[in-house]
């Protein structure tokens, strides 16, 4: 037997029912747009996305329009304008975007630009690269018409000055934190999927720290044949498990969107020795329109637009 045939035969012989199920063609949800976004700020984000999808716009345009609302919201201290700064008082932003053709763009450690998600989209559409970081990302943004602005609001500056007094890091993204990165996943009338993820990252992080949000496959991932997934919470835990890619790959193998999110969260809990005070939440959207969500700690919420209703839901945590 030729080596390739042998491997094929062996794989079928050993495959679990789950792996075989993954070979089934997935039903495609069409003409029934769905948007799922992280946290309470997902509600207004979804509203903006709905407007795009109702005009028969693409999932890509929808997720970008949605998370731009969160980025522009000065009251929100975990994304874009008004985001909490790093330990040196700089607001540094991370974002990524991915479309239904598998194209991706991202920016990391970007400063002074209110809409990193739109810069990420430009990276995807105008360059052969996936990620631009720091000064290079800023230069690219300015060359592409984005305006430089101060993103540190008075509120975030005051809180940072308070934090600096004793230099202790607040238990950000622990069980009591009710906001964070926005990840938004959408399916348009054609059944195509896209995703966007944007954040100012961990409050008072070391200068130069980059989280999971601009990393394709960690903070967010889209495979238009299978589904899309996105993360929120402590990026280090997501990066170490390739979280969003893991969720999508589990879905490919036949896990439901929900089972895949639970398994990815469980993987983190196991890696952390069975307990952690940190928070990670996942959302997933299957090609068939199914939804998944899971989190380590209680408090995680997701906003779902489906069948004409945009609503916030609580997630039952695994710990
Ligand atoms: N999830 C966002 C971050 O860790 O920066």
C-alpha cells in the first residue's frame, strides 16, 4: 500500500465518531443574519452591525461598523478611546479582523488612533502583510488618512495616577470585572462569516505588552466552512492555548459551537492546574447559525442578534 493510502486507511480505522462527524457537510444558515458580540457593549455594537446586514451588507462591513461604536465610546475603558493606559500612561491598542475568504489584518501596540479595527482592515486590504505593530502601524495609519488623537480621557488618566501611587495592579479581568475586549462575529444573508476583535488590553500592563486580540487564531478566528470564534479576558491564557483557532478546529471535528467553547475554556483551566482567578470568555458562531459561549468565571455576558432581536445573555461559568 502506498504511504498516503495507508495513512488514509489508518485514519479512518482510528477515527472517533466525532472526527467522522466532522466530515459531514455542515448546513449553511442563509437569509437570517446573526451577530454575536462580547459583553454589554456588544448591544450597541450589534445595533450598528444590524444596520449593515439589513441593507444586505457583508459580514465584514457589519463587524467593522459594530466594533467602531465601542472604539469611539469614551466611557468604555477597555477598548479604543478612553481605554485604560499601560503602566507608563500610554493607551496602546490591539485589533484584528478576518473575512470569509480567510483574509486577515491586524495591528498591535498602536497608539493615538481611535479606530484600530479600521487600520487592521486596511492592513488586510492594502498590504501583503497580516500584522503591523507600534510605530510602523501608526505610520501606516497616518499615511492612510487616519488622524492622530489623544485617547487618554481625564477619567482614565485620573485612575492611572491613583494606581501609580502604590503601583499595585488592580485585579483586572478577574471574576468581578464586567467588561473587556469586544469581539464580534457575524453571518450575513449569504451565510458568510467574518469577525473583528479590538481592545486597549490589560490595564496598567508593562509598556510594550501585546495581548491575544491582534493575534489571528488567538483573539479571533474565522473559517467560512466551519465557523468563527473570538475571545475576551486575560490574553496570555488565550495565546498559550491558541484559543479561537482551537474552538473553530473543534467545531470542524464535529463539536457543537457550545461544546467547542467549553472545551477551550476547560483546556485553560487544566493548564492553570484546575484553578485561576483570571477570566477568559469565548463566543462562537457556527456556519449553521449555531451559537457557543463559555467562560472561566461568572460575570461574562454576550450580546446576540438573532431572528430580529438583540439581547444580552449571562454565561454560566465553568468554575
Ligand atoms: N484580551 C485582551 C488582552 O488580553 O489584551
